[in-house]
C-alpha cells in the first residue's frame, strides 16, 4: 500500500525525534549490533530476518545503512561478509554514513554466531513498531490542537495511517502440509454432511450454487453489470435467501441507497408487494394483511445495514471486523465498489485507487475468513455492441478492469436481454422475464451461465420454475412498460388498518 499522506508537523530535530514526551524512544541497540554483525559472519543469516526487518526497523542510522547494503548484496546474489559489505557501502557512497570501515569491522567482531538471530530481529521489529506508533500519535495530537484542521479529514487520515501500521505487523508463517491437510479433510467431511454437498454459503439460487458450491470463505466475489440490470436487486434477493430463509447473518454496505430504501425493497421482496405501492402507501386490504403476516420474518432476520456515503476502505475494515466479532456475519455485500475510496492516500489516477481498494477487500476477506461480494459497474463497451451475444458482458468490460479482475476469486455478470429489447436467444428460447448470471472467472472452479427469473415490479430474482429454463414457463414481466393494473381496483386501496403491528422502521 502507498504511504499515507497524513499532513506532517514541522520537521523535528534529532533530539526531538529520540525523546518524545520526556521518554527515550524504544530501542534495542545491542540487539541491532548483534543482528548486523551476524549478517556479516554467516552467509545464510539474511533469509532468516528478511521477512521480519526492513532498514527502517533499525534505530541507529548506521545500522540502517549497513542493512541496506546487506539487502542489496543478497538481491544481487553476491556473498555477504565484512569485505563485500564494505565494498558495497563504498560503491553506494554511504560508507561514512555507516560509521566507516572500522565500525563495520567492529560490528562483525562482536558476535561469533547467528544463533537466535530471528528472535533478536523480532524484538527489533517490535521496538520499531512502538516508535512508529509514538510518532503517529504525536503527529495526530499536534494536528488535533491545530484548529485550522478539519477533524473529519484528520480522523480519516489517522485511521488510514493506523491501518497501514497494523498491517505491517501481520506476518503469517508457512505451515506444514500435515496441518493444512487436516483442515482440508475436515472441510470435506463437513461439506459431505450438508445438503447437495455444499461447501460454502448457499446463495439460495440452485444452479448458481451448483457451479460455485456456495460462496467460499475468504473469497472476493465481484458482481458486475451495467446500470439498471439489477445489481442491488440481486444482492437484496440473495440477502433475503441467506438471512430470512437460512437465518445466516449478512451485512450490506450501501454507498448509493439509504437504509430505508433498502428495507422498502426487502419488504417488497418478502411480502411480494410492488415497490410503487409501498412508496405511496396505497395498499389493498389483503396487501395490508400480507404485510402484517410476513414482515415478522424480515424483522427478526440477521441483516445489518450501513449506508455511510463515501465509505473508505479503512472505515470498512473497522466496521467489518466489528460485525464479524459481534454478530458473526457470514457474508458482506458492498454496493458498490467504485463508490468506495482509499482516504488518506494519494494516487496518480482513479485506477490506482481502485486497485488498492480491491486488493484490500481481498485481504479483508482472508482476514475475516468470510466471502465478500462487491458490486461493480461495467464500462460503456456493452452499449456499442449489437445482438444477443454482443450485449453479453465480458471481463474487459469491467471498469478499472485490470486490478479488479486480478484480485477477484469469482467474477459474475448480471445480464437481462429483455432490457435491450432482445426477447429470444440464438436458440429461440424465450427471454421474457429472464436474467442471466454469467460466471466469467472462477479461480477454484468452472465457469458457466445461470438463468434466473426476474420480476421488475418486486425487484426480485428467483429460481426458475419447474420445467426447462427459457421455454416460456416463467412468469413474464413488462420491465420497460407501465405497471399493469392490479386485480383489485385502486379504489379498494387505503390506509393501514388499526390492527397493523407497530414495527420499528
């Protein structure tokens, strides 16, 4: 991740850097000397510490310079000893910064073995982390006293910087296959006990789950479509299937719609009452009864909504961690990716920022060990193509496609041919009321197409009814026409009856 652009206080003197709030900065000079010395007397010592230390881990500037020389020699696959390190420092013009040839020789003479070098390195790393935290909090404190600073911006910058510091300390070591094999076999056994051998979280769409085996933990799933294809509707239909039908906790971060709008859509889906009626409240008496009888299931569903606009990746991580810890959410949905930002970090262009966001989303999915579904926009390339095949999205249609396609484990597209007034496919199958879910990338499985039914009046995706898909056996919807006149005359609609429950929304 790029360095944070937190506004810096005026440059401190060396004394001010070494002493903060009358306390000596955390340091372990003797261990630094031991590690640097060991690196120069044993050829195989550097790989033991290279994933623990960087040059900035060292408190003494001379040790930073020498470590950089050792790292350069290792990178170029050259021997590492007193003479080669001294020569490397000479060639880079930093020998005097390193304390001169005498100091380099003295460091090597202070140790006789590299034993315990990794343990010493971890202590040095911890001291460096402590210094970075002290410096960070000092800067934040100084900026907080400055009344010209915007506090909201300062909070975002501080959160972003703290996120970076925290990630530096997350080091995962390798594991023996024996350990991982046990985990894998246990997952297979667990999957064998589930219905239809499902190994992941069932979406509620049968054919989709057959291909994916459910949404897998730690996967980043990108669900992309052009505007008006039903991205939010699909996400809400899936959230209903998982939370209402299967009672699994789901979190939905909506950067475009408010929580109330989302809940209205869920009510429409669960109660099968058109959204237009819910907006104006003109429900027929039987519809009030349906609302009263079915809404309890939605009220008790473990669905958590967040409509924070301009959500930053650091804010998202903080909230996601809390949702996992407090409510054990099994799935997080983001609507949608291009509305997120990486606050506190400066980028050359928007594509770099999206790359950072998608990479971090994948990291958070692994950290929480749950699937994360990020909705995404497609570019206008689809609009310029003709015919049934031409209108079908492809990976190159992803906006800022390179990073998103690379980071995602699964990339799905939503395509509704009827939106483009295409009512038959190449095999003359009826496409009225049909939505296609195109699995274009599947890192751990196969790709394919899934057809679902779509009801525009309810913004509802569902499994196709009995019979062969696409043969006219699905209820047709007039998605681009006026809403049909309901069976009950409009005059029968009215206000909520007195016996309607008092629901907290």
